C-alpha cells in the first residue's frame, strides 16, 4: 500500500478515539497542507450545448455542481495538483476558457486566500421552522401538508422513545442506511454509525409505530430551545408506508416532541444549496426557511467569466444559495421570471445572472455579485424581499 495511505489509515484509527468535534478540527487543519487536485470536465450541458468546467479541491468537489451543470456523461482531464497557496493563481490561468469554475475549500482557506472574484456557495445549507402554538397550526402552512397530516391521522401512527444502543444499531442498519441510499440514490446524505451514535448520545431515538410495528425512526436532540432532526429512516422493505404518510408521521412526532420539551424551533438539518433542491422543497412545506448559520465547514467558490447559455440553464433550473455579510442570498438565471416569495424566505437578496455589469451597491462580507461581472441585483419589489 502507498505510504501516504498507510499513514492516513494509522492517523484515522488514532484520531477516531478523540471526541468527534476534535477529530474533525484536526483533520480540517491537516487538509490545508495537502495539494489540491484540479480537473477539467467537458460534456453536453442542460442547455443542450457543449460546455466545460474547471473543478478544484479535495473530497467531493466533483459530485454536486458538475451533476447539475452537465446533462449526462462527462470527459475528465486531470490537470494535476496544486498547493493551496498557489491555487488562486492556478485557477486564474485556467478559468478564462471555462463556462464555470468551482473550488471546494475549507471556509478558513476560502476567506484567507481568495479575493472578491468568487461567489461563496455553502456546500450545505440549514433550514429551520417555528414550532406552532398547537399542532393544528401546522395544517395552515400548506395544502400539501394538510393532506399529509390527514394520512397520519387516518392510520393512527404513534411514537415511543428509545435509549437503547442495540436498538440504535438496528435503526441504522434496517432503516436509516437503506432509506437514505434509496431516497437520494447517493451516499452524500449518509452518515456513519459513529456520527449517528454521537447525535443519539445528545438526544433520543423516536420509533414511529403503525399498529404496534416499528416502521420508521428519527433521532432528535434539543439545545437552546431548538430541536434538531439528526437522522431519519423508514422500512424500505414496505413500499406502502410512503403512501401511508410515514415520513409525515415522523416529522409530526418531532414537532410534538419539540413542543413537549418547550422548544420554539425545529432544525431540519442540511440540504444542498439550491432553492430547487427536492429535499428543501419538502421541508419548506413544513414551514422551514433557510438559516444563515453554516451547516458545514466547506464552501464551493464559484466563478464564471461570462453568462453562457449553459450557465443560464444551470441557474434557471437550480438557483444557487450564496453567502453574504449578513446572511444568505440567491442567484438565478431567468430575468423574465422572478423567484416567488414562497421560496425566498430567509434570504437577504436575490440576484439574476445577466449580460450587464451593474454595481449592486451591497456591502458583503465575502466575494460577491458586486465583484463578479454579469451578476446584477433584481429589484427588491420583484422578488418579494426587503433589505
């Protein structure tokens, strides 16, 4: 085995004994010293024309935005690795001929090394919802939710608490893991058993029962008046459960548990940074809005030299959430169709990719639309926002 892999394996086993937060901080620091791979991806984009991307960074840099930008298979050209201190200059040399450049970096490195040329897209975003005075108040949040709650009443779901580690392992193996892989068709939302145990030790596992049978489970933890939904899983072996509203039953029991503990908010956890993310849409009908608090330590630094048809198609289909000084904003690609207020709650402002270079006049903490050509602010009235 490669000596570097042996060293990483040894360090991984050694640091696994540390508290999870300490382990993560240590590996974040070690990661800063590693050279970052750089690749060029080409292929047919969702606009139906050929396009190209420069992608840099460790870990899952090639997994998210390239999957949205391209419509199918891509050709991959390895451009070598670059020390992190030289990465800004390397990307300046490469990005002029690409439709889109994305660098996945730790937030510390992103702030320290990159100037006002890139939008800072959080790799994951959080969403939270207020706990209503009564559970009947949930029905007023959307027509779709009202129908879901009727199903939970029809089938009579109940919930019980569990603090058994053996039952936690059962939940992970029979519900959380298969449910996550089946629902998202990817391992990007899958947490390790170690992560699940760390979350469970701070909270509790709620079993969701149908006619006395365990059909779902959800791990929740409470802190400072906020109930966090840590992990959710269902019995994937019974396809009828989804039609019977088992997911809604799990969320409803979580809100009831939050009320029981005196919590005022429910933290729905992390989703991908697009306003059209399917999981975010589902959470939105429960009253969830985006929260500016970071969901993890990574940013997808994003740059484009011009607004190409491929870029417009990406932003039209998947408006991206970006980090601002005082919170979050979004950028989309269709100036003729402003985003509705129902999906922009929790945002400070909304931008539209345009062929014009306009000064938005916004004071932003991090590289933003003011410094990137071809991004202009939309009129506040047209997107239902106030700044």
